[in-house]
C-alpha cells in the first residue's frame, strides 16, 4: 500500500512542538529529520528522493530512524530502533520493514545488531543476526582489540559457518592499526588468501600530523604481494591560523611516466564568522593548462545554519560548461525540534 506523504509532512517535523506556552523555555533544538532532493535536468524540476525521521529518549539518545523514499508518492522503507545501557552506549539496533498490507511498521525485526563493551567502556564486538522461520541465526561479527593505552589495534571480521556451526574468519577482512605518541600512524588492510588459507596484506593507509597534532596527510599504499609497498593515492590538508581546514588536495601516484605524485582534485573551504563551513568548491586538475580549473566536474556546496549554529541545508551545484555557470544539482535539508521544558 502506498503512503501519501507530502513535503509538508516533512516540514511538519520541524514545527509541530513549537507551540507557545508562557511558563516554558526552549532548549537547543534536536535533529528530527532530513530531506534530500535532486534536480532532474531532463524534466527541469526538483525530484524528491529520500527523507529520514528521528526520535530520541530523555537522555538525547536516538531511539529510532525511519527512512522514506519517493517523489509525489512516498514509500516507507525501513525503520531502525535502538536501545542503550545505563552509560548511554548503544546496545542493540533492530531493523524493521514497512507492512504494506496493514499500512504500518512490522512489529517483528528482520535483523539485529548487538554491541558489547569491556570494563573500560570500549567497544569490543558487533554481532549481526538475521531472522528466519526458525528464529534468530548468527550472520557475521566484528571483534576489536586494544592496547594498554586503549588504542584500537585490530578489527577482525568473522562469518558464521553453518556447516561447522561456528565462527570463521575465512574470507573475511582484517585491519591492524599502529600509533605513535597516541596518534594513529597506519591502518593496514588484510583479505583472505584462499591459496594459503590465511590473511594477507593488500593495502595500507599512513597518517602524518602537523606540529600541533592536526592530520596533515593520509597516504594509501598497495602491497605487491612480495616485499614492497607501492604508493597509490594521497590526501593533503592545509589549515589556517585558527587550525581550521581551508584546503584539501588529492593526489595519485604515477608509477609509469612521472614516477611521482600527480594532482587530482582540490577542495577549497570557505568559513563564516562562526568558523563553520559556508561553502566548498571542488575542482580538478587540468593537465592541459597545468592548473586546477572550473569545468564540467566542478561542484560547489553551500551550507546554511540556524541561530543555534546548526546546519539547516546543504545546496550542491555543478558547473555547466555550456551556460558557463553553476546550476542546481541537489539539496539536503535538516529539520529540528525544540524541546519545551519548565
């Protein structure tokens, strides 16, 4: 059964609790929903696509996330419900689907995620389960290992083996991390080697920092399978005097011609008076003119905020090389609810 949900309903999320009561005061708004739409160039009009609605408990923990999709007619798709422990750490996430026959959310979840923690409140495992006619069954899980400084040093995935009725890491992914001076310096990715029946290295990301501890570069390398790491991609960040990111460069490594790093893209960040991002201009390297240029791939994102300095919308525009101007591409709106308290 179709659910007729108009844009007015989405806007309603923002305002339904903003009634006037003389003896009450407003606290900081809580995000209650988002709405995304894109501009259909061939039809020359905006098309609605996705909306999300949130609910919270008295402690401000998100208790549900409901997803909708569509345009003039909007369909409910999935709903996630969350539970928390006494320390406000998420403990379970249950996934529900929409019952189109009865026009409501299903009461029985189709999948479940369970989070566990150690005695110092670090996440140690995430268990994924699915529902079938026989009940709940294991699907997959992640386990996390920490060093003496509580730095996560390993992420290991497992799949449930229905033949042996046990957990197996065969075919799964593993990550290992290293730290220097309490800063993450590398993250290595392993995949399963079926020929040798063990995990093998495939890629690594190395991180460097500025003298005051800000992330400066993240470099991706690929393992040749024998004894050498090869450069692949790299991101480099530039900050202003207030330690705020103002530029991001992307590079790719050329093993054949230049034997060095080639520029790929650049993100320029503009900040408002509150030091928040007001716009991002993404340009790509034009090797013909040897500079970053505004062309068909150029995107400009503009951010708007409310008086509480919360983002209310993000507008994306793409450069039209024929019209020589930026044209509408997509919009993402954020809606908030102000809670009334005595």
